[in-house]
C-alpha cells in the first residue's frame, strides 16, 4: 500500500483522517479517507499501488470492464450508457471541431466506436490488459496501455475522461500530458462523481460514488476548479448527469440497508436531482467542459 504524506492536489502536509469506507462492491475491505486542511481535498489513504490496484478491478462485478449483463442494475447501467453516447458526442461537437479524439480510460470502447462511426479519428487509453485486448480484437480500435505510448507530436481536438480522473495514480503527469497534447482550440471533458451531492450526503459512508479503493480521489466542484487552474485550464461549463443518480442510488441503498428497493432508491435519486436544480448543479455526477 502507498501511504500519502502530502495532499495529492496542493501538496500540503496538513492532512488528517476523515472517515473509513468499505469496498462494498468487490473486496469488502476497509479504506480510510483523508482530507487536506488547506484545500479541503478528500482522498483515499493509504491506497493500493499501481500493481496492487489491479486485483480490485479483477471482477465480473466491475461492469465497465467486464461488459456482461447479469442483473437489473447492469441493465440500468447499460441503458444509461447507450442514452449518453450520442449526448456525449454531440457535446464534443458543440464545443470543438471534429477531428482527433483521445478517450483516456476508454474501457470497453463503446464511446470510441460511436465517435468513429460519426467521423472522428479516435484513440483510446486503457490500462487493464484484458479489457484493452478484448476491445481491440472486437472493435478494431487504436487503444494503448499508457499515455506514454502516444506520439509526442500528436495533438487532439478533444480529450475525454468519463469517470476516470478519480482512478489515476499519476494525476499530475496525466494533466501535464493533457495540456501538452490538447490543441489550443481544443476541449477537455471530465466527468466526475460529486461528493457534495444530496445522494452523497444522504448515504454517507455507503455512497457508491466513493467506490474505494478504485476511486483514489473524491472531488468537489471547488477541488476540480482549483486543480485545473494549476495547469491554466478553465472550466467553461458544468453539465449535469442526472441519470447517474439513479444507478448510484440503487447501489448505495443496497449497501446501506442490505437489500434492494428500486422504489426507494429512485425516490432518493429524484430528490437528489431536484435539489441539484436549486443548489449550484450539485448533481450526483457532472461533466466539466474545460479549455485553455
């Protein structure tokens, strides 16, 4: 396990224990969250290193890698993903010119495939060997294991991290790469779970958005804005992902109460989205549109 002695965002040494969260989805192990006194950033600490973390993804329960349909929750996830594919592509085309796209953490490649079919030149990054190899074989896409395999002179019109930034160990190295390879008129799109959302506050330690230890970082809007400013990147728009609240609430309810209730889960998701309308778009997840 890696033990962090500094805040991974502002590098302050003034960090303190905040709470303990259980990995409900795979291992059942407990992981501590620490908070930075200076910038209020929340992060998993200690955390598995780059090698150890692989075992926490190695489960068919982790649907973004396995892509198998085993229960109603998986069906909901895949339905939401299908509905979001066109919406995400349209979002890209609203904010930047169609051209080269890099999807970091592309998983099973559905978004890349959809964009390729609609005229984008697509490249993916996927660190999980099994997922990457299966996706390359089935979808005939250019997918690399690491950003370090991308040519130094390759420039992208759009770079996307759909619920990926919170998983990346070398977050600073990744942001430096993004700044270098994003065209001057290009756009970065980052989707993140929001620890200030109503559903996060309601479910507390059982909130599925924590997803320890796979989620190394737990961003608030303030955190992501401050972090991106370090790299002279500016958030130009925040776009809600209201469907995420339903999927997250189903999981969170089952973690908290030990049983599923779709009616009660959907009710809390609805309340979360309703409150977000009046509270600075504090949805369960948001997409941040970012430019130089």
